[in-house]
């Protein structure tokens, strides 16, 4: 038994499924998940001593790579002064000022401890602001595991083929309406029939939890126009896309300003941190200024804030995002060419530092097309890549991530490994 196998056996006796987040269990691809012991730059090492080029990056936060020196130093300095206070700190003010400067339409911001907290709180705020109950989300989009949102969810929920979760009261779920992503006609229909009841619409401006699905040109613009017309709060879930697709996030990339935005992942630099914010008149409804209650003992934790500040400041370097996007495009174009040489139906696309891999002839633009992909081929490909030291997300329904630490040699090695993996597929 390998060290990874022994650890997984131990874990399964005392942790449900042996993991603390479902997609880590490898249920979608089979096999034993590697237990990581350290990371540096673009690489991680597991308990058996194997090294991998990492395209998961802790599911997106590590845009600078593992153990970025400036980020580690900032956390160490913060820890020396105390791990938590449950009281205001200057760092909280500094990161709030930075976020409101970088993100369009972000007048005020509240820090929380996770992306799930951020989206849950933003939805409560939208309901409190409008006095309405109904929420719209989109099939395949994942916004955390709060009850209102586990209806036709993406991410690990797709891996298990379960469109919603047990334990969610029917009376609560009925307030969530689910539409098809990129369906402009459906948006017009639902607002025509339900517009005066809709408190908010929450959307991933670039879907990343049913693999990477790009918004169609009219989709986000239509959302903005309809939400404005019906006094509905438009919420962009930028937990994944925030500072991943550009310095002003997806809303800056596409030129669409939501009423509220949620953030996580990159803003914590690898530490637990989330945030939600937006228009001042809405944010002033949050306690202690207004009637919408939200609180958290560890919100604005000084270690997380220090890591986030150290990361975000480096992203302002001239040319950072152009270099990251070019590197990500080189990866997806190289993989597509390798598949073509081996005669494998495959496509890929990149947006900023995010990418999607699809065992289909063209990138999907709807949930239905995502679900029609050849997941068996992905599982074969996944293990063939893992055996060659390439660590991808262990699910056909997750986006991948490139970091500033990935080198041209890493990209070339990944494409070379993929050529062999594609050649081994029985498709």
C-alpha cells in the first residue's frame, strides 16, 4: 500500500468520504487522491514523493503559484502579531480600499471568511433591499452550499449527478428559479411573468463550475438591462473569476457592472477570505447600518487579509494579465493541436488565467452540452496525465487554472504528456 492509499484509508474511517470537500474524493475519475505535502511555484508533491505540475492551484486562489515568497512573508509577519482579534484592524481597511478601487461599481465591501458566506449574504441583502423573495440562478452554476443555492447546482454536485441536495426544505427551494445559462429568450420570458417578484439574479459571469462556459455576447448585457428595468439586484459571483480573468475581474472584462459582487479565492491569496460588496445604497442595508444581519467571528482575519493584500498588490504589475492570458492560450492551443494529431474529438478554450478542456468537438455554451461530453474519455485522459506528473482537476466539470509561476517548460511538458495521453485513449 502506498502512502497515499494508507492516508486515504485512514481518512475514510473518520471523515465522510475521506475528504473535506466532495470533489477531492476522485469519485468522478476513480482511484486514490494524492495527499499533498508541499507546493512550490507551479509544482506540488504528494505523500509518496511524486511531483506534479499543478493546474488546480487550490481551485484558483494561487494565481502567483505555491508558496509565493511575498505572500508567505506577509502571513508570517501578521502571525507574529497575533492570529485573530475579533476587532477592527488597519489591514481590513486597506484591503477594502483596494477592492473598491479595482472593482467597477464596488462602493462598499464587507469581508467574510468564504465564498459561500459571501454569496449567501449577498442574496440575503438582495432580498432585504427589495422586499422580495424570489431568486434566479442558472443551471450548472455553483455559488456555494447554502440552502437557497443547492438547486440545479454545479461543481461537485454535477460530479455526483445530483441536481440538488437532501436537507434543503422544499419551502425554501421554491423561492429559487433555475434558468439555462446563456438563454436570453428565457430571461425575457421569466422577467415578463415574474419580474415584480424577483429579488435578485445571481450568475457566474464566466461559468467555471460546470467546466469553463463563456457567456454569449448578449447574455450578460440582457441580464443587466432586465434587472435595471425591474429593480432587481444583479449579483455577479466572482469568487472564481475575481482577479483571475483580469485586474477588474469579469465585470471589467465584459463591461457590465452588477449591483453586488461576491469574491473569494484570489482575494485571500490561499488563505480563507471572502467578500461581498457593491452599490452604497444597497450595502448600507447591512447591519449595523441597516436591517439585514450578517456577522462572522473570523471575518477579516489578519492572516487572510495579509495574504490577500500581498497577492493583489502583485497583480497590479504592468503586463501581468497579458502574460498570464498568453500562457494560458498557449496551453489550450497546444492541447487542442495534440488531440487533433491523435484524432481525438477534443476542444479547449481560455479566458484570462482560466481554461476549460472538453471531450467534444467544440467548447460547450450550455449546461446540456456540458453534460453531453465524453466523461469516460476524460477519466482515461486524467489518469494518463496524472501518471506523467500533470495534476488537473479530478472532474470533467471543473475549470483549470494557470499561474504566474508556470513556465514555458511546464506548458511544453504538459502538451507533450497530453500527446501521449491522447494516443492512449480508446475513443
